[in-house]
C-alpha cells in the first residue's frame, strides 16, 4: 500500500506540474494574441508604414501587395541599396526627421545606425509566439550585432555567398578553377566586381579574399582593370553582351532574366576556395522613435512569420532560417539554405557576416579597397 500511495502521490504531482505548464502556455498565448489584436487595431489608425528594402521589382510588387491586402494599411517600400537607404535614414534622424520605420540591409549596413543610437530594441517588436519562439528558427535567434549582444539588428537568413557568374561563350571549362586564375593577363579588363568600398556583397567577397588570399592578391587583382559598379544590372548586362567574362559579388536575381532568356550566363562552381556563409539582404532593424510604431510591430511579425519569410526568400533567392519554410528549391541556384545542408555548429566555421566578422575583416577590407581602387 505504501508503494502504491507513493506512486499515486508522484502521479498527482506530475499531473499538477503538467497542468500548471499548460495553463501557463495557454495564458501566454492568450496574452500574446490580445496584444497582437490591439496592435493590429492601432495600426489601422496609423494607416501606413515606411520600409527601406532591397532594390528588386519582385519584392516591390508581390510582397507589398500581400501585406497591404492582409492588414489594410499602406506600405511605402523604398527600394534601394542598403547603404543608400541607411545613409538617408541616418541623415534624416540627425535632422530630427522621423520618416523610416523599418530598415533592411546586408551585413554591415545597419551597424552605423546602431552605433549612433538610432535603432530600437528589436525584441520589443516581436509579439507572436511563432516569431518569439527560438525553436522556430534554425540556429535559434541570431543577431547581426553579435559582439556585445545588443540585439538591435536581427539576422533571419543564412546561406552561402553567390558564386561568380561567367559568360560560357567566352570562358572555357577549366580556365578558372581558383581565384588565383583571375590574375591571368587574358582577363584584364574583363572582370566585373560589385562595389567593395561600401557594405555590400562585393565587400563581403573582397573581405573573404583578403582573409584567404591576403592583401597582395587584392593589389594584383585591382591591377586587372576591374569594372566596378554598385549596379548589379550593369554587371549582368556586361556578361550578357560579352564585355565581361566574369562577374564577382553579383546576386542571382540580376542574372535570372538573362538565364531564363537562354543567354550564356552560368554560375562558376569550380572555384576550389569556395565561398563564405552569407545572410544576404537578410537583416532587419526598427528605427528608434519610429513614426508608425504599431505598424512596425505588425510588419516585423508578418515578415518573420511563415508567409513573410516565404515571399522574401523567393524574391531575393536567399535562404530563410525559419524551419517551417521550404528552401530546398535554392539548391538549383548553387546557394542552398544553410539549414538544408549543414548544422549551426559547422556553419559557424564558414560564416562571413556579423559584427565580429565586420570588425575583423569586412571593414578593414573595405578600407583597403578605398585605398587601392581609384
């Protein structure tokens, strides 16, 4: 009897614990839903949100329209390169103008605003359980500002830098198998490079090359009369016309129309040094004292939800870290989502973004680029 009594008491205790946990979960969910409902209602009074986003027409149309139809408020999506939007937002903030609500960018784009206390604490804008729960995200919650863990800039993407693209009519198989092969005299004046002097995919690659090849290599590469531009469309057109043989730091979305048109543009996947881990245009932050604070909360929770991540990922051809969003289609673009091919621990070894990498490699590389590229 004593043994059975002990078992009954243990069972009752376990049942009480489980019940308490369930009650807490239900209460938490109800509280979150109540906050969400109130926020959505308050958003309709604000009637608008201003988002600085990447320069892509696909995102501008479908993404914007879906959000507006879902919540009944206007999204002013300012599509421009990350540094351009960030610079404008910073200038306006210093002048006392509050226009932007949310900023998107790549690695290194938003840190200057954080350093000057222009960004809001991001966690305060995460309301829905599916967004706040770190178990929904491959690798948990990851912050771009990862040195002091300030948590102002959220990083929601994780994949790999796009490999170089080349004109298959002008480059024969086996001619370039290493970045060292780019130094051949035959490629002088035929290499395009996305602008490495500002935070960008180009600067990310430039920093990666500085890490694995050194400054001497970059000096020799600079002597190849690189065609450098901040306009990815120019690089894609150069490949399509044959004025460029190869382009580095160029995003997939710029070459897609030409590839679909059966022009001879292909990804160069034989580079033995490979590429570093990237978060693409996958960071987001909220401006401090945003003019439409409730709309910003609604946007952040929609963006980081399943629907927002699905649309954003496909528009930019980059891998979201949300576990419930399919990203296996990215494999055909040679930039698989990290969550589909590796573990967070292994990915950490090749990650080439985040505040620590920016401080140690990307910013010094950008400074070196400004010094030797005129």
